[in-house]
């Protein structure tokens, strides 16, 4: 048995939420997080280039103070994650640090970033999400976007409607965050490196905002690796500006775009009323059509909000809903797929058109954190839950987006989300730039 020497870490006081489905922070940028060694009560995480795949087992750990003096010895569960080395980046321009976010989402009964100054910038003041149903992969609490010149470029070519072939493919979707663990924006080279690791396993890649020049960097990678994009307007108070940034980032070529969403869980977390969300949806659809995009435009919210307000689905081009079984304390990993399937059936029963397409735009399971009743984090539990969800969508894989491609170390672990906010990456995966 190996002996590990680690510095003692202050324990975070844990608060127990009485809400049936804690809020998963996906809408705001938080202070930087470090990844070399993360302690979560009885579990430690270590990245090691010599480890071929994620694994966990008990180890004897000797805690020492800052002077190297032993304090105590304990047996802890240690999670080893393979560390991927990144080749020298071809781009040396790094965006400035993001300002800290104000607040994060707070969930509702079960179901379920980085502001970088772009050239000519217009700051989008994002609503403070408080989603209780899930953990969204993230748009930062303050998002800056590039404004377009006073007059938009004259369009002389005919825009090609998006190819929706990926929506009918046998591949699931995946959510992706363009932020580094330290809060900086990922460069184009770093985004490309990320895509090289996960893109072949998924069809459509979901984004949440337009800051960090992410539409440009991610669309380049998507075209290179054969993916489609699910773009997002994070701040619905600046719809026209966000769409202008989108169009410019795509160079007015919408062929790689599968869907555009308006907001994320805003009704659920109190960031907007139903009427405000629907008004933003209408505005976005009009602006997008004028910019040349002819594909689906949707409002994304939690299943809790959609069941209460089915009009969010009725007026969207298809029903887009986030469903996180982990936030239901009565659902264990083996039942994750059954939970998601049951929720989609409940939603269908509320729709005027029972044949309308329903897409689960976020669902997953954390591999580290604190238990939520029967919902227990862990690598094995995550694997079981994801397999269960995949099984539930075996005939319509494109109708579910797994959360998320990599761990989100730019977020902050909090008791309200069972200290799991950062650890939803598929198979415990870290981005090479973290």
C-alpha cells in the first residue's frame, strides 16, 4: 500500500438542504479552482500521468502541516485520474481573468464564465441563476460579447440552412465549457485539443454563451472533427448583441449549427418570468432568421419549470429540458435512465402535440461529491448511471445531451450541490489545459 504525503486541507462546513432537488450551479463563473489534489471528505483526487484510466481504492494518507510535521494518519479513498499532457499551444494569446460571479442557481424540487474582454466589447449582465434542478455546464455569471460594427456586413450570399443530419444520428450530444480551471478562456488550440479527445463519441456539442470567442473557436473544431453545435444565448437581455456575436464568430456560415437556445433554466431559478423567456425566444427567432439561420430555436429550462409551464415547450421549435436524476434523493445510479424516461413521458402528457420532439439538453451523474440519499457519486456510479441513460435513449440517442465533456474546475464546490459541482466530466475526465 502506498503512502501519500499531503498538506492538510481545511474542511468545508456542510449544510444539508431540505429541498428535494438541490440547485446545480451552471450559470455563473466562480473563483478559480485547483486540480492537482482535491479533497472531498473521505475521498482525495490525484492526477497521475502513469495511470492509464480512472480508478479508486483506499490508501494510507499521512497529513502534515506546512513545515512537513506529521499531524495525523488516516485511511482515505483515493481517486487516481490519468493526467493528459498537452503539446505546446500554437496560440500564445490568453484572455484576461474573469471577474468573480455573483451567484449561482438554486434548484427546485427534484427532478433536477469567464468574462473576457473581446475587442470592442459589450458586457452582458447575466441574471443570477438559482436552479434547483440541475447543474448546468455553464455560462458565466458575467459574460462579455463582441459587438458588431455600427453597420452589419452586407450579405451577398445565400445562407445555407443547417444540416440537421446529426440530430438523427446514433450519437448522443455532449455539453462543453470553454473555460479553464483557473477561470481563463481556452485558446483555439486548447479547444481543438479538447475536441480531439471526445468529439468522435458525440454528435452535437452544446455551448451556453458567446463570450471567450467560443463560437469561433468551437465552430472551427466542430467543423474539423465533424460535429454540429447547439449554441446558446445566455443573457436574454442582450439577444440581438449575442446573435450578432454568433453570426460574426461563424462568419455567417450557419451550416455547423444544429440548434440555438435562449436562456438556460431562467424560469426555474427566477432569472426570468415565463413571459420574458417567451418574448426573448420570439426576438431571437426573428433576429436569427434575419441573420440567415433557419434551424430550431428553443427555450431551455428544467423539467420542473416545463411541467409547470408547458408553453415553454409549446412555443419552442422542440421541447428542450434539463433533467438530472442525481438531484432526486430517491433515485440511485441504476435507475437514472428510468427517471429521465419517466420525466419525458410526463412532459409529453402536458403537450398539445403529443408527437412533438423532446430533447433532454442536460443529464448526467457526478463521479465525486457527497451523497444525496440514494444518489451516490463515484466513478462506478457515474458509469452505471450513464449506461442506464444511454439505454433509455437507445432508439433516439440524439435526443439526449450528456453533462459534461470535462470536469468544470472553474466552478465552486458547494454544499447545496453536494460538493459535486466541478466533477461531472465523463469518466472523471479533465481537460488537458487543466
